């Protein structure tokens, strides 16, 4: 094809030959394989509880997230449920803009309604673009404003290379994310909404007299898989964020730019298998990967539902050192976890072997959560703090006795 173009660029000696050549070139362009225009391969696998990186490749490369975007739409919907600004039985109205979204969709009609619970399940199982816009308008008034809220929350979760432009993941050149950022979002969904996370293992959804099957075939083909979300556009390739638990560990894997859905699923299974094997060689899990129960259907009394047990972090020495760093003290556990996520994303090479240690401290009747990473050598802890401070993040050394050292790091 390239040589053919070059021959044309040199000029044609006969007008008829030029015309014929242009016709042939047009046919070749039409018949040429049309692979993803922008898709770049990227992957990351981490321990879901500690954030320890078990595998990564191009993890910070910005790509189109496609329907992985709906993970943030769901995060904000779950937040609205927690605040009480949305309820599961609440009916959301379908606007003309929502009804006009491209597939995949439920085919909602303008002026009709859908409950919040059906909307959540439709986003997870059907990946319905019309429903994403309905939810966006219910929370943010307009999808543009909602996308701004999505990006703001992404920054707060440590997703520093993610920008959202819509709630669905439909093509937009400005909507970009990374494998690492989507991993952080998956961890946040599990950590912040244990009562809702069980929905991500649903493989079927019924609505309007029809039954829909999940696009996430890994849920039925991979032992221990319990979520989370697939995504595809021509520009993104085949994306997947997966979560699986085995032998007391939970791993999260992210793949961008897959060649096909089957290739993506096989590749993810291989990555998770290698991840579990590598994780086992590191020693005991820092937190048992407890199963997260599905939420009660709307209308079922909460008293009849067993509340999920939220895992509590514990420090497990890795034998690599007794030093650590502290990246802040916060009034909420989620804030402390977010600070650790942000630090890990900025200098992941240095903190890969560290252990997340969020300590609960009560002082003067006030509870604080210290965001610490321990199990490091003194040299690694010093270098980590130096780099974090260089980018404006708070950091203090934690000595083997547990006390903080705020003095100069040089030669300490």
C-alpha cells in the first residue's frame, strides 16, 4: 500500500492511468483491515487490598476507556445512594438526549422512566448508554456537568491521568484514562461500597420483558471472578477490568487495547493466574479476601440482610525493613486510603514492596487514620519521601519504633 501511494506521488504520465490508479487506491483503502485507530495495549495486576503491583505494562499510557467509564458513573450513583439524594426505588425520567444515545442501550423512550436499581443493573450487565445519560442527568442536571463531577472525583481518588467527557464511554477524543487509574477506581468501588459491589458479579438482567446477558464472560469462565466491567469501541480496542479472589487473596487486573473479546479474556486469565502465583510467593496475604455479598433487592427489609464484613487492614512485615513513610492523617478511612493510592501511583517503583498500614489513633476524643506504608529499608523510605515532597505531597519518615521523623532526610 505504501509503495502504491509513493508511485502515485511521483505523478502520472497519462490522465486515464491516474484515474484508474486512484480508483484502485480507493478500493484498497475500503477493503483494508480496519483495526483500532488509537488502541494501545496496557495492563496492570495488583493485590486488591494492598495495591502491591504484580504485573504492569504501559500502565500509565493514556487510552480511551470506552465503557469502563461507567465504573465512575456507578461510583457517583452509589455515593448518591449513600447521601440519600437517590433511592433504589426512585424513578428517573428519560430525556430526549438519553433516548438518542447510540447502542448498546435498553432502547428507553423519551418521557419514560426507569428505577435507580434497574438503572444500576443495566449499567453493569447491559452497559446501556441511554441509561448512563439518565443517571448522569439525575445527579448532575446535565451530562456535561456530570462529567465534570466524574473528573473531580477521579482526581480525589488519585486518578491523575483520567479525564471524563461523558457518562457512558461513547467516543470522545478528550475522554482518556490509564490502566493504573482504572485499577484505582476498581479498588475504590470495592473499598467504599462493599454493600453494592456484589452487583458486579451479576451475569443477567431482566427489564421490559427481556433478559440481557453480561458482556463479561470472564465471570463464568474464570474461577473466583466476581467483576467488574468490560469496554469496547473501535478506537479503544477490547478493555476489561477484572477482579478475582482465591486462597485468601483478591487481585484486580486491567487490560486496555485487546485484539478481540476472546483474546482479552484469555489474556486476563493468564495475567491473573501469574498474579496469584506471584502473590503466593510473597507470603501471607495482608487482608483475607472475604466474599462480598450481593445487596438486598429493593423492598426487602434491611433487617433481613446480613451486613457485609468490611476487611480491616493489618500490617504484615515483609522482611525488607522496619522503616516506613506516612503520607497524612485523616478523619476518614477512605481519605487515608486515597492518600496511599495517590502516593503509590506517583512512585510505584519505590513503593511496590511496601505494606499498606492505615492506623487508627484516638487523641483528645478524636479519631484519626494515619496513612502509612511500612516494611521498607531506611534508604527506600528516605528516597520515597524525597520524591513525594518534590511533587508537593506530604510525607514523613516512620522509624522502626513507629515514631515520625520530620527532620531533613539527607543523611538521616
